[in-house]
């Protein structure tokens, strides 16, 4: 029997811990964390809380992203967020409406006369400070939602996420995984083409470089699509299996009825005019029908998993951190709910509620609770060569 001897000064437990391979967090945990933060961001227009959510997203992504291609796209989502805010402000300035005597006029745009049937929308005219701030806050909230999705794309492995889906949703899971992977792969293609142009001494910049970059990126995207289609066809995606027509129809009917029940339940819970038992009943009924449809549909799909991803305490802590922020900002108890959406009349500096601030800071624990991502091995220098 061969025995492994630990080096002097190390205990067997330490050597065993060091020999373990690093693992990535379950992708569903990252998506739950990010979607929970998106839910919390959708409940507020307080710029201090939204900036705090941005800070938490950036901190966790910086601490726990890997060297994979999809992990390098978060700063592009930040650029898109700035573009969203700018577009929102520009549209509110051009289509200005609802100017009150209390508004502070910043400047005036040339006003375009509109016909009578176009009443209610004004093109041009005075632009107030209050309207600009309102548009900026709405754009900031939308940008925060976008960055939450970007953080999930940067942290979660899309291939592992596909394995975590139920068997009944494998066709839909393939489509969703490919769609979510488009932006990171596009970013990788742009970076690779730009790096190749620099190596070839390409000096054109700005709009002149757009044609030189766009065509190779399009060609690379087509090649990737063909390789992906060939790989999916070789692995049996798209096959009908042994399912009968009756079982497929039963599964589809259960899933459609479940989705309809979930829609009715969510609408009933959000609309105060609808009785609460109706919303709860629709939500429970829709959940039961959806779970039944997944169970029935999963029987006709057989697949094996090599090294299945398991939920351990880091996954529970990460998902719980995000859900804490969503529950605190969604419940609106323990603090003044008006502080989540400060009024612009009169203009005043927004306050920072303590309980929502603490809940958002709790979401940053994900950077410490999740295992460190695996790092690439350093290059081995040949013997006799200079490092």
C-alpha cells in the first residue's frame, strides 16, 4: 500500500485541505443573489441606496469572478448602464411635459408644434431641474437592474446553469443559456479582434475602425454558431425521445395552466383592489401545476450527470444574503417607506434609511461566504531558461 507522507511542519489535515481542488459556487445561487438585488433595486429610487447596490455588485464581482470569457463583461454592462441613464435624460428633456410653477427651469429647447390628436406630449420647450432629476433616477434604477443581470452573467457559469435545470426544460434551457451567453461571447470576440488589429499595427480609431472590427466579429459569431449547433446535435439536443404525443400535450397543458396561475397570483398580490385570497390561491395553484408539469415532463428525459453540483452552506449563505435585501426593501416595515422613493418637491438631499442600508450591505457577505474562484496555473519555466 502506498502511503502519502506530508512534508515536515504540516499536518495531514492541512495537506488534505491544500490538495482539494477549488470549486465554483453553484450558478443558481449567484442568479438568486443577483435577482434578489434586482428586486431590491426595483423598489427604490433613492440614489444613495442605488449607488450602494452598484458598489456591492462591483465589490462581489471583483472578488469572485473567474478568468472565463463571460467573467470579463461586467464593465461593459456598466458602460451600457451609463448609456441607459443618458438616453433616459435626453428623452425626458426632448419630450418635456408636466412643467409646474414650482419647477426650476434649466434651459429651453425649440418647441415643435404638435397636432390636436397628439395632445399630452410636448416636443421641446422648457426643461426643469426636477424633470431631469426624475429621469436620472429612473434611469439609475433601470441601470441598476441591468448591472444585476450583468453581475449574474459574470459570476455564474452558463454551462453549469444548463445542467442545473430540470429535465423537462432542457430545450428551453439550451435556448436561454445560448441567449445569455451571446453578450459575453460578443465581448470576447471584440477583444480578440481588437488585439489582433493592434498586433498588425492597425492605426485607425473611432468610426474608421468600426468596419475593420465589425466584419471579423460577425464572421467569428457565425463560426461559433455553427460549432455550437454541431456540438449540440452530436450531444442529442433536439431529439424527441420516447415521449408520446399525449404525454407532451399533458406536460404543455400543465405548464401553460401553471404559468397562467402564477400570473394571476402575482397580479392579485400586487393589485390592492383584488382580494388577497385570490392572489394567494392563484400563486399556490400555479406553483403546484408548474411543479407537476416539470415532474411529468422530466420522466421522458433521461440524462446522466458527471460530478453533479451540490448545494452546500456557501450557496445557502449567498442566496440568503440577496434574499435579505429583497425582503427588507419589499416589506417596507421597520423604517419609513417614503425614504425609498424621496419626493422632488421640494428639492432636498435624500436620507439614508438604516435598515435597508444594512440589508444591502449584508448582500456583500457573498464575497466572503462564496469559495474563491479557481485561478489558472502559473506557467512552468523550462530548466535552464530565464524566468
